[in-house]
C-alpha cells in the first residue's frame, strides 16, 4: 500500500508513503536538509498524527516546498496509500 503525491519541480515536494512499516520512519532528501530537515519531519509527523497513522515509511524529496505544501502532499499521499493506489 503505497501512495505518492507531488512533483519534482521547484518549490514543490514529492512524498511517497508506504503503510507497510513498523512504526513511523521519515526520510528527508533535500538540499536544505541541514537547515530545515527537522521542520520538514515535524510537518510530516503532524499530518500522520492527525490522520491516526501509526505505521508508515515516508520519503520526502524536497525541491524547496513550504511546510503547508509538505503537509498537503503528505495528506494526499496517505489517502492514496489507504485506498491502495499509487497515483
């Protein structure tokens, strides 16, 4: 059960969510990881908590997205994973 949302364009983010995981694992890939990695991870974890997701591996490939974009893409990727779709 994998869900994907986003683009590899400037100011966007590509979020991949795999619900077949034990616990929560967040992987951040970004040129800005050293400065904003913790904030990106916090945004993802907030969405997972809101949606009551306890088991997920989330890959965040950031291209300069703001936190509200990361949250929206994460939310949609989780929904897509829950219905079993990749798009």
